[in-house]
C-alpha cells in the first residue's frame, strides 16, 4: 500500500480498535455492578450467558453479511440499491430476533431446569431471560445497522461515537445508579442499564436515514 492507502486504513481501523476496547471496559463495569448485588443475583445472570450467546450468535452472521453485501454495493456506487437492501436486511434481522425471542420466552423455564440451582436463582434467571428476550430485537438491530451496514462505508468514527455515548453516557451511569445507589432488583437494573441499546438504536436510525454513512472506499 502507498502512504495514502495506509493512512486511510489507519483512519478506519483506529475507531474500531478504540471502540471495542472501551466497550469491553464498559462490560466490566456491568459485571462489577452485578457482582455487588448478591451471590444469587450474579448466579442468575450467569445462567443467561450461554443462551444470550446462542441467540446473538445465531444472528451475528447476518450483521457480517450485511457489511459485505452493502459494502459491495457502495463500492460499485449503487447507493439506491445499497439503501434499499439495507432496509431489507434490517427487516430480516428484526423478524429473526422476534422469532427467537418468542421461542426463548416459551422455553426459558425448560432451559433453567437444566441447572441444579436454588429456586431463587431459577426465578432470577427466568426473569432475566424474559428481559433479554424483550431487548433482543433492539440488540440485533444495533448489531446489523451499526456493526454491519454503517461500517461498510468506512465511517467507523460514527459508530465509535454512538457506542461510546451509549455505554458511558447512558448504560454505565444508569446501571451504577440503579444497582448500587437505588439497590433495585437485578432484573430492573439489567433492564434499565440496557436502555443504552435503545439509545444507540435511535441515533443509529437517524444516521442511517441521513445517508451520510454511504461512502465509496477508494
């Protein structure tokens, strides 16, 4: 690569690296909050980890595919097709998330039954899975829009700013206040903390509709 291409690569890469690092630090803050709420609460949260990973993992491929497909359209300067296909991919992802969330609500008691834990932990785990099922479509839409479509235009700084605002302006402060100051139950703390996802989605939708992310990387 020549100097111009190297600089372009760095400009796109660094926001992603910084974003992922600060997001990971934010996840550690969340774990800190849950860890100070009680043993049963932390155990209940741990129960939800595998199922959350399975559900999000099942649809993460759609986000990756969206980045490739839309990036190809942008590379060919087919901006109208890129925009319409982005809308279709979002619709597919939302529908898939709703279907999987519905199955999770129906089968969550069966899943919790696989673990030999106290009834209190089972109750907490079931409530957290219900909260996760409600939030899953929002999480998936963020993954497809922010992690796939908008990044495909190389405007990685936009996603970094949106994610950082969501994590450090909304998620972490609300979680610390709800869990450690108000001492709300972990289900409500998790639900309130996760409003960062809704915050991100609202801003990302405005960004998507503005079409400022549509850029051909040369």
